[in-house]
């Protein structure tokens, strides 16, 4: 895919959001509240995710994950719980033949909670919509920004993509507007909008696949 004087090592990439994109949020049936998965047995893939990721791998994309996980800063669960959940997520994807080249998580939160880990509370350059996680992945994995997409379900994902100089695909279905408060408002400015993960992948492959 070498074009012009572009280095031949630059790779096409897909940077994936975690919650609401790859895996479902967790519903507490008693209270009706939503939280993100923080235990290995809470990892539930959303519809179309496994086949979509397999298609992306087959098309030659390097896959990575960029996720905000402020739970430890808010005192909701431990950093170790986040790490174990990520290990389970990566293992489970591996069982489907899907390899994630790198996972970057922002554990910070600007205000946190008094019960949270004080070391994680405050501003950082990596919490989406800031581009830090994406820029780290692009550099560490030698991704070609012109052939790289952020695939997520929230405004913060789209804004982080723009700030990092990559394209964005937004999964947004009206029938899951229970998630809207977690999404940071209505969608704005993504290159692709789709109702499901695999639909977003099809659109990305149409737009980018011929150039991979
Ligand atoms: Mg999300
Ligand atoms: Zn951060």
C-alpha cells in the first residue's frame, strides 16, 4: 500500500472503543442502573462484533483498543479489576482468532471521588475526547493515520479521532438510547454512522478497504 513517499511500514489501523462498542454495559436489574463491565464474567460481546473484527483482520487492519476507565478514580472498582477484565476480554477475542495489537486505557478522571485512587484524579492528556490514547497507539504500532479509523459509540470517540487526525465511525442506534447519557450527547461529525458494529465495519471496508 505504499503511496508516494509514505513509509512502507505504516499500517492501516482500527482503534476500538470498549464499552458500548465491543462489549455491552452491565444492567443492575434491582436498581435499573448501568455500569461498565469490571469483572471477567461481565464481558459480553455486542451483536456483530466478532464477525466484524474478523472481517477487519482479514482486510489487513491492525486492531487496537482505546478506552476511558475512570472507575478506579471514582472509587467504583480497583485498577486490578480493570486489568483482569481487560485480560478476559483479550483472551476471549483470542479464542475467536482475533488479535488486539495493543490496549490503552485512561484510568484518570478530572474530579474523581474522595473514595477513589488520588493518583488517578486530575487532568490528563489521554481521557477521550483528548487524543492521547490514540496518538500513543498510532506511534507505538506505526499506524498510518490516513488509513486509520476510530470506531466507537460516543461523541468523545468521534472528537478524539478528529483531534488525533484519523477518521471515525460511530455506532449509534436509537433503540439503545438508554446509553445516550453515557454517550455525551447527540452524534456529530463522524465519517460513518451505523446501527451495529458489523454495519460500521462494512462501511469502513467500502470506504477504505480498496486502499488497504
Ligand atoms: Mg463507549
Ligand atoms: Zn488519562
